[in-house]
């Protein structure tokens, strides 16, 4: 959809006309593009839109645009509005912004891998210092580990690691794999040895390190090892073949209260990812699972001689600080 005239008001006029034709409201449009109603009205009054928001509006109306530059050219928009960073925002609050955006959009299911990766990339890109992402699955490979489909996700994760974000991957140990390979489960298209998980995480770390520094340095390798961690876990209440769980955690800058959001990926390849806007009991129970995993890793490290043991201990202590016992409510979330 393009207009023959030019000027910033063309886009505003087109939005008003489309809303009138559909007999719907600004609030409906605001909900569908994931912004407060007042923000959309301000953009309309000023006839200035961020590029990403304008593109979401056009896609919401089915105008056929997949590129903001084409939209800008057709409507005669001279300049996109630039989003100003939040004043006084402490490190780590960008993930809160992303939570608010996805909560507002009420997006529950991403229907395909492109949409799934888009949401995950937004979340990964917002992770910063003091923030944590945890992945748990027994038979599913993380999307960011996929060589081709995960490239955008790895770029977002590399940026986050540069800002101090932490990423923890919990995979099953050999005893669990043996159980899944038994006649009771009859699962044959899964890793047979934990060495396959080790190879995956090594490749992933290398790929992220190449993004941070294409020439490769020991300093970058150390940084990635300290911020991208994988444990093989014996015990978890959440093991279920074909499912994977993710948790993003940040903290409110004023109170340091932990704010968490969960994602659930269902079986069937890239069948979809559910983003749960606010599910504190689920997140709380998942944190207890993480605590068990950290205890298992601490037991594993005692009295063993492994490469980079000091880094492993440092990473474990950092994870314990992020998942603190003081954050675990005992009455409201039994």
C-alpha cells in the first residue's frame, strides 16, 4: 500500500483511514504492536514513528511491507524517530523493557522459527550485567546452537556477554540418557553420550567468541567460558522428552527484586515457543531446580582436577549470587 502524495502526514492519514475502515480503536492497534496507547497517540500527534514500530503497524494491517526502508520511501517519511534511552536506568534494566514489551503484546505462541527467533533475539539482546538466562532440556538442542538458524541469536548473545550477561545450559547426565535409550522410553533420535553435549557447547562458545573477536584472543575465550556455562544434571522435576524451558531473570534497579519470565518450547522441532508474561510460581519452582543443579556441580568440583577449575568455581559462585536463597519465597510459593 503506497500513497501518491508525500510528507510525514501520509502515514498518519493511512493509519486513521485503516482504523476507521476496520471500525477499531487506537488501543487495539497499540496492543497489537506492543506499546502503550499513550505512546501510539504521541507518535500520531507528532507524525514521527520509530522504524520498527512503523513496520509493525504496516504488518498488522497487512500492507505487505517487510522492510522499513521501502515503507519510508513509499510514504515520503523523511526521518524515523529515534528512541531515547531511559534516563537514570541502571545496568540490567533493558531486559525489563523487553519484558514489558512482550507482556504488552500478549504474545503467547510464536508460530514458526522466524517469529520464535525474533522474540528470543530481542530477549537475548536485552540481557546485560546482573541478568541471567537459563535453558533446560533433555533431548532438545537450544535454538542458538543451531548452525544456520541460530546465527542471529548468537549475535545477540555475543552482545550480551560483552555487557556481562550470564547464560547457563542444563543438559542431562549419562544416567538420564541411558534411561531414555532404554526400551521403556524407546527414544532413538537423541544424543547417546554426554560428549555430544560437550561438543555442542564448545562449538557454541567458539562461534560466540568469533563474533566478539574474529581474530580470536585468550581474553575473549576466557570471557565466553565464564559467561556461557553448561552443566550435566542428574535431578530435575522438569525433564520431559521434546520439551525445553528457558528463564530470563533481571532485577528492579531500585529494590533489586528479581523479575523473571519463562519460555516453553513444545515438541515437534520448531513447533513454537510459549512466552509466559507472568508466572511467578513456575519461575520459583524452576529456580529451585537450578539450585539443585548448582549443588550437583559444587559436589562434582570438590576434590577433582579439571581444566579451568578456578574459572568453573568462579562461575558457580556467580550463579549462586544471581540465584540467591533470599530470592526464594516460602509462603506464597510453596
